[in-house]
């Protein structure tokens, strides 16, 4: 039987952006289904409707991966664990490292108290832990180098994850390091004044200097290599996480391998990518716009119909500049891979046109 593999990104019908994707592979007679994130609890009906239609209500998820604590990614995982059979749960739990972090938190002298505090701060993950333990679902740590079915974790490393816990705005009692820019993440993240747009020539990219939050940087980044295609799943990872991921790929392959299908981080935010990162991922900007049929790779954004600000125009432009086709799940599901199934009478995501302006 012919090999099959595909990434299925599900539309989250919500006033705010959410993310949920499924990677299915049946290679050399070995079938695996991994689910990464699941949107909000309030949007689970949309997710389960998609799952039941295309995978069946009795589907077994070999692995469920939680990229990070944010509700738009992990809220619906509660429902996944309660509704479907799950073989393994993969997530990073900050409180598990309280004994290694205690000296970096000035107000805490007791490991037990710090552990309790971190469980409170990361309550979404703590709720998932409780359900998994109750159901007997094994929990694993998705640190760099771990294999999750066909998926290889590129980031974060344990060391950087512990640093991010300390830097996070959720943990204000930590002794934070002034040697990093972590102190300044939360000041800018999510604060967008009225945005002006500027008319721009082909190839121009105006990414801001400030990066994303420590919480987003905690995101699990995955690389999936199949005989015909390579995939990269990014969650809400920012420039630091993606740099760590690419550095690791280079140690494994001697360079960054061709990425055929790319999940744009953080719903297309302009604070997660940069010109330099995209050059490493896909090569330098082309001198002119290629035809759609000549696309070199495909990218998908987890954005919703009611958010008119995402994906950012500079992100759309940057994908086009490197010969990519970019789609948003705001118009329907996105399916990409090898021997992927036909889905009649349902709506696939549409490509996003090249904008002639970008954020100032």
C-alpha cells in the first residue's frame, strides 16, 4: 500500500485566534496520528466535528502535544483527553523543575511552595496533568531531541526552558537576569497602538525590533521529515526558539533542510519572525514575484475570520518574497502532504494575495 502523510490544520471558529493541527502518517505500514494543540474549550465542538468527520469518533491519538500554556492552544486539550483515546501526552510542566529553580526565586525558600505557585500560574497545564494522571495517560517531556512518532522536537532545550520560566511575566518573584532581553518582552507583547500602513516595494520587510513573550518562546517546535516532504510546526515560538531550532537542524543535517510545509508562528504575528530568520529558513528574497504555480514551499497561518489584524501584512509579504504560498485557516481547513485524502463538499483554506503595503 502506498505511503501517506499529511498535516491537517483545523479552522478555529472564534472571535480570537486559536490553533489545532493533526499529523497523520502511514509509512511502511506503520500508522501514527499526532494531535498538536486544540484551540479553546469553547471551540471544541468545531474541532471535534472536524475530527469525527475525517478521522471518526473512535479515533485513537497516539500522541497529543501541547506546545505551551496559552489558552488558545491548550484549552481544548482538556476536551480531547476526556473525549478520545490518547496514547501519550507531551507537555512541559514548569513546577516539575521547582527544585532546580528554587535558588532563582527570591521569595521562596520551600521547593513545595514554589511548585504550588507554579502550578497556580500554569493552571491550564496543571489541569491537563490532573486529567492525564486520572486516566492513566503517560506524560512525557518534549525537550529538544525527543521523538514523538515521526516528529522530532527542535526546541526548547531544558536549559532555555528553565530560563524562560524565570523571565516570564507570570513569575514576577524571580531573580531575573539583566543579561537577556527577557525583562522587556512583556512590555511590548500584545500592545499595539493604532497601526499605520506604508506603501512598499517588492522585497521590503519592516519587522519590529521587539520580540515576543517568554510564554510564547516556551513553545515546542517540531520537525517532521518524511520521504517526500519536510514539515515544521512552530506553535507561538519566537525568534529565540526558532533560532535554537534552526541551530539544532544544522547540527543534524549540516544545514537547514528544505522546509516544504511551514506553520507560521503565533497566528502570523510580526514579532515572531525576522528577515534574517526567514532567510535561514527559505533562502534570500527573490528579485521578483514568482507565479503561484512556481511556489517553492507552502505556509499556513492559524488565524480566525474575526481578527482582521492577523496575519500581519509584513509576514504575508515575507513568505511571498521567498517564493512561498501562504494560506490562512480562517477560510477553512488546510491539508498538505503526500497522498492526502480527498475531501469533497468541504472548504479548504485559500491562498492569501500579496499586499502592496505593510505595517509602519
